[in-house]
């Protein structure tokens, strides 16, 4: 690593505190976490006796201290709700995995601390600041603005190859074989991987599509900008992210037009059905491989089949310690008799299952899925076309896209965890009911008048 990388990571918590001192806490949270994911370098500083400092831990430390110092009243007023239980279990499960595998109490505590900084802090600030209809719209607009800021950098790297990280920080963040795709390049900008970048662009495109605000940005229709960002996602050479964008657009359109909540419920249920089928029923998704081979490309089919093959290897080993897994340090991976690592862990869910077992995996999936199911149960589809629900629906479908991505990739992004926390708080907060009742009361006079006119006409 270069000196600039070390200085950036160590100074970032202090810079976050400066944001909190100069602006509202909610705005400072967004700028701090968004800049963390989008512009900080990919690297880590090992600290003896403590967790490594990387972009995510530095960002969480800065945001946590900023919230506690500059908005302590809101922090003191925070109360845990039942919907926060899955995340609490997910955060502490690594402790038991470490202890039961003989790795020791210290290893367990340090792993829990890392889990808290990666998952707990973004979720916590999401629960604090993005639980009302107005706040969800604010967050959705922030995602749109951030993605539009990123698009020129992406186009530059599509043309010149991923060089920005090397130009600014002195080295490539990932190996070159992960960058070359066919006759072109998969851009990364300052993110962990091109796959992570593509999903981020797709999230912004959907938020823009879902927004109920102005119909023009910089004089251009929002529909045209959505198409433009969608084309950029396609140019990033990530079939998965482009496919997920199509799913989001179809779900957003069909669910609002049909007003059937069950459409989203059944679609979300693909995730637990897939994981359950892979673990409990020994199911092999050969049909998916055949479809990709037939309608996309043989190369993508080979890549998908490669992932499924290594998933099966790790699942078979993880079932030997099903409850709390093997703990950290790669102990859940598959090795030859000579110690050669034979496995590849591409998906987030399989990493969680192998290291933290069924306790970790079930709490991980519950953290992602329960806010989605509760959104469908409480905020019915008949509300989704109303302006107050636009931001929350965008957040719900972004959470679904991230959850779907975790089935095939392991691309952590604290912004998605922030969105998960906001959605979890939204479904248990009374503000959405108040917004729905206000919308209904505004519509009632026109409905009465329409009824009177119909009555007079008869």
C-alpha cells in the first residue's frame, strides 16, 4: 500500500466527524457512508491486537462517533424492536463459532467487533434516520445522485480500462483476470469489484425509475436517464446486475399495476427456497445453467456451473458442523491431503454458512428477508403507487436485489445495510400509517363527489 492509502484510511474517521460538525446528522451519515463505499481505497492496515482498518471499518467508526457526539439525543432515544433480533443474533454468532472451534475467546470477540462495524453500525444508523416516508425518499434521491456522479467515472474506465484506483492510490484493487471480459473491460472505479459496481448502478437506475419527484433532471426526462444508466450497466459486462435491474423494473411496474402484494412475496421467497433446497434437499440448479447456456452465453453458463460445483463442496463439508460452522481463517473451505485449497467461495450465503453454520445463516437471511416480508404484509400494494410509499418501495426492492446477489456473489456494501436498517425501521414506525391515512383523507372528498354525481346521473 502507498502512504496515501494509509493516510486516507486513518484520517477518514476524523473527516467524518467534520461532516457531522458542518451539516445535519442525516446528511453527514449519507455523505460519510456513500463516500466510504464509492471513493476510499481498497486496502487494509493490520493493527496488532485489534481488527484491521479498512474502508468499511474506518467509515463505520467515523459515523458511529459522529452520531454519538453530534446527535446523542436521538441515540439515547433509540429503542430496540423485535425486528432487530435477527441482526443481533447474526452479530454475536461468530463468538460461539470461534469458541466451539477452539479458536478462543479473543478471536470470537474480535470477529464480533468486525461484524458490528461492518453490519451493526450501518444498520443502526439506518434505523435511526431513515424510517419515515420523507426519510426514505431522501435516501432514494441520495442513491440516484451518487450513481449519476459515478457514471462518468464508469464510462472513463469502460473506455480506458480500470485505472482510477491505480492513478489515485498507486495500485490495482483486484487482479487483471477479473477485469478483462471478452474484448473489453469490466470497470471497478474505487469499488471492490466490477460486479459490486454494476449492482450499485442498477440500484440507482431503479431508484430513479421509482421516484415520484420531478420528471426531468438537467433538462432530460428521467425515463431517458434510466435507460441511459441501464445501458451503462449493460456495458459493465455484468449479466447478473443487468438481469437484476430488469427484475426490479418489472417487479416495480407489475406490483403497482396489479396491486397484488403476493407477486413480490413469491419473488422474494425464491431466496429461502434456493438456500433450503441446496442444503436440505441436495438440489442442483442444472436448469439455470442450461438456460444461461442457451439464451446468454456458454461462458456465463460455465461460470455459473463453476460456482454451483464449489458451493456443493463447501455445503457437504459445512454439514459436518451444521449449527455454528467452522469459524474464521478459512477453516470452512475444502483442502486436499497436501493442504491445497480446492474450493472457491463466490457467494455470501455460503461463506456465512461455512463459517457460522445454520445459526449464522438463518439470522443473516432473516435480517435481509423479514423487513421485506413485513413491508409486503403491512404496506399493501394498493399504497405502492402513492408518492409517500415511493422511497420505501425503492428501498425494499434494493434490499431484494442485494439479497439475490448474495446467492451468487460476496460483494459487501455498507449502503445496502443502511437501506436494510431503514426498511426495518420503516415497517415498525407509525409514520407510514399516518401518511397513508392522510392520503386517504385527501381522496375521500373527491370520492364522495364522484358518488354524488353518479347518483344524480342515475
